C-alpha cells in the first residue's frame, strides 16, 4: 500500500514541481 | 569519382598512418591482457562454467576496444584538418566516412584476431568459425555506429564522455544478439541461426542509417 | 497578479489530472490479484505513452530542422526532449516501485523495462550533448541526429530483448486483460496525461523561444575568428 503512495507522491512532486518551475521561468523571461 | 575507390583510398591512408605511428596497438593490446586477467582472477572459472563466462568477457572487451578504436577515427586534431581537406574534394562524404569506418574496423578485427584465440587458449572454450563469423558480423554494425557518433561528437567538449553515452545504447542489440550467438556456438542453449539473422538485420539497418547520416555529419 | 494564458492552460491541465486521480483512487476497482499497488499502472503506463509522444516531437523537430534549418523545429525538439525525459523518469520510478511489490525486486531485465531504461539514457544523452555542444547550428544538428538514431534504437532494443527472452524461457507473469472500469480509468488517465504533457511542451517551447531571442540581443557582434592553421605533419 505504501509503495502506491510513494509512487504517486513522487510523480506529483516531479511533474508538479517541473510545471511550477517552468511557469516561474516563463514569468522571469517575460518580465525582462 | 568512384565512391568505392575513394573509400579504399581513405582506408589505406588511415591504416598506413596507424602503421607508422602504431598508437593503437598498445591500447588494444591492453584490453586483451585485461580480459584474460580479469577472466581468470575475477571469476571462479573452470572447464565447466567457462562457456557461460567467456562470451561475457569477449563482449566486454570488444565494447571497450571498439570505443577506443572508433573514437579515434574522427577524434584527433590532425584527423579533423585532413578531413576538411578531403571534404573540399568532389569525393562523396559517404565514401569518405565508409573509408574511415573500414580502417577502424580493420584495426578492431586485428584485435579480435588475437583476442579470440587467446580466450580459447586460456579458458578452454571452443574456437570455431561460427564464433569468428559472429564477431565479424557484429563488427560491421558496431563500426558504422561507433564511427558516426565519433564524427558527431568530434568537435564537442567532453567527447570521451559523450561517445560511450551515445554509442552504447545503440550497441545493445548487437551485444544481445551477438552474445547469444557466441553462447550458442559454445554449446549453451539458444538458437545460433536466429541470432545470426538478427545480426544481419541490425547490420543492414544501421549501415543504411549511418550512410544517410554521414552526409549531414561530415558536411559542416 | 495577471495570469498569462500559459498559466491558465496549466491550471486546466492540472485540474484534469486531479479528476484522473479521483478516478484512479475512487472509481477504479481494486485488482483482486495484485491489490492496491496495481493502481500504479494507470499513471505509469500513461507516462510512458506521454514520453513516447514527446520523443516523437523530438524526432519530427530534428527531421524538419535537417531538411530546412528551421530553428523553430529545433526548439520544439528541445522542449520535447526535456519533458520526455521527465515523464520517462516517472515511468521508471513508478515501475520499479510496482515491481518491488509485485515481483519482489526493483528491477527485471525484461523487454519493456530494458527498453525504457535505454530510452532514458538516450534522451538524457541528447540533453547532455546539446548542453555541451556549441549553441545554435552545431547543437541543433547534433541533436537532430542523436534524436533520430535514438528513436530508431528503442524499438530495436525492445525487439532484441523480447527475442532474447524467447531463447531463455522463464515464468510468464503479465495478465493484460482489463475489466471495463479499469479500462475506462486507464484511457481517461492516458488522455489527461497526454494533455498535461502537451501543455508542458508548449510552455517549454515558449521558454526556449524567449531564451533564443535574448541570446540574439545579448550577443550583438560575434567575432568570426580564423581557424588556427594546423601544423603540417
């Protein structure tokens, strides 16, 4: 059961983190 | 200009240059010695399990030797200067590429000519035409791929790191099929003929692909 | 704070993924053979498919670039490669955790896992080569070639390993038949993941475009230096 949780937590962290980081990079580039 | 003649001429030039300097001989020789030493002291090898272990040692050695041999086809600075000169002639880039790949293959085949009998001698595994055929067949495809990536990374930083990183994934099919073929030839279960068929298919596929790519890679 | 249209698209994609997660955890039935851990496979397989889609973008971008030197095509390739590697990472990690629970070990050298690992190595290599090469034409060209060889290699590796396994028969494990609720959940998750990947690729494309534009402004004059003459041997 915990393997399931770890798996999805990892996916959410990686995909979500990547999305947020990309959006922030985009904002930074737009500002300058 | 006849492409075959061009290829042969380029191959001859490379081989003559290698013959004069003999830089590759110690490099390749050390792999052979290493293979024998590690095979003997790294494994608990005896006459019963030798056919299980020897194919692995063979392929490990071929891969490392191949990386060295093909990495040098386009690596050296002198090579790049003479390459630029050749590209200014009307000779087809594919023919030039073929010539260099041919020369590098010849060097690797020379290494194999020592390695295969040595393995058989030191580990007691069979030495047959079937095994030689496998290795020669695999060398064709591995040479095409090794040389094209050598050319691709020739002008990039950290090419000693990049060459194995890019080449090894493409060599995996050869190692899988070739490994099985050698194992079969040494008496282990598995089909030799199917493995050979696969090697031929891979050779055709990758020789065609690298020939198409050569034009883009060499034409800077 | 003004929300730009990329952020709106991202919000929409995230919302879709949340709905998919709801389906995965509350709608799909529990697998009687594997238990709860089987739910991993919905996102695991969807990520793999999204990754293949991204790498197709890399392939097409590379081919178009080789054909007509379109730097826009190259930017799509760069965007696709990065997003693809991220999704492949997700696939590998989720797959390993599932394998540990179901097969008792994190890794098995079967065709699917091996070719997915090779896929990761190839496109991580793609990103590294591009970073190390001279930005611009050299990097784009090398990228295109690596992308093409890499794309061809993955099915070849998959095929080789599948064949190798037939030479060494062992226990066959996978049961692929799916009851309708599971199939529906899987298809829906796949759709949402692909949309999410597409949004990410478009965002990264925009980032690459803005970065390239800044490069041009920052380097107004590039001095062309003559190549040092090689000493004649």
